[in-house]
């Protein structure tokens, strides 16, 4: 426990020195702009194996973990995607999916730039390689999200089949959904830490401590921020119709900040062990 606390403290110090709060704000802005094409890509990919409306329902259920006003913004965007692209099929589907991924690449590109700063990497990749990495990161995120939504749908179907009226089973299903979300997020973050930066960050087997830290804290922060917005923070009174947008942007900023602190913690742990092999960071 002492090692973890010291590592988090060192990671926080690195994040402060790198002005990660400000950098996370830039990431949040680009991720917000990428939200609509990203949601479109997820709905279209999930729609290959399920009805687009079902896909939208599952995404909306997951977004309910966010603050209510932020979830409403996402739900309205999802409904717009379903209405405009829900009937796309065949070759047109893959063309639309490709355009959506291309439109969302700037969000991934901003994360790559931020991780380069966290891992002290100098960007020397060419224009084509950088964009391919950004597109690959975006595609990986979409595929991971689609798989996650399938899993959530399976949990819901299993609950309805086994005990549709059982409150205890419903609680277990909710806990299982959150656990699945945290584990999937930790794996995705670990892959992001390995492949997104411009320099080698180590040969990873499964997970890094920073990825686990970021996934767990992001989940806890999401819950805590939702409670705060619901009970204390009246954003609509201050920002009016933009209240939901501000809440969503704030949530993206907080989770981006946690992600970058997790990366800084991995570097801090590597520096602490004084070993040239970053593989020791990973389990």
C-alpha cells in the first residue's frame, strides 16, 4: 500500500509539472467534438448484429451511469444517429462507418499527444503513421465499446430470464455490469498506454498499475460526480440550456485527467524501481 501511495503522489507531481489539467481540458474538447461520429460508429457496428434501436437502448442504459443531464445529451445524440443512419446497410454501412471513424480520429489524436507528454515521448512519426495510429485507436475503442454493450445486453437478458422480478438479482446484475465496465476499461487503457505513445513504454503482458488506477478512479469519480450534480450542482441554473453540455464536458475532462494521471503513475513507478525494463510495470 505504501508503494501505491508514493507512486500516486509522484504521478500527481509529474501531472502537475506537465500541466495535465490544462492538457486534459484540450482532450475533453476534442473528445466532445468526436462524440457524434464516435457514437455513430458504435451504433452502426453494433447494428450489424443487432437492431440499431436496440444498440441505442443499450448505449443509453450505460450512459445512465453518468450525471442525468450529461446522459440526456448523449441520449439525444444517439437518437439522432439512429434516425439518420439506423437504416444504412451493405456497402453503404461500411462507407458510413469509415467516415464516422475518420471524423472521430481527432479525439484519439488528442489523447495520443497527451500520452506523449506523460511518457516523455518525442513525436517523430510521419503524418500517415500518426493518422493510422489515431484511426486504429478509434476503431479499437469502437470495437471494445460494441463488445461491452453486447455483454451488458447479455446480463440484462440473463436477469430477465432467471429472475425478472428479483431485486437481489437486479443488484447483482448492476454490480456485475460495473465490474465488467471497470475490467474492460482497464484493459483498453493498458493497450492505449502501450500502443498510442510515439516511444516504447514497455512490453506489456496484461495490465499496468496506472491503467488499473485510472479505470477504478474513473468509475468512482463518475459515480461521485453524478451524485454531486444530482444533489448539489445546479448547472442548469447557471448555464441554462447549455447545462447538460457543460456537465458532459466536465465529466470528460475529469476522466481524461484521471487517464493522464494513470500514465504519469506508470512512469513514476518505473523511475522508482530504477529498472530499464518497463515490463516490470505490468502483470
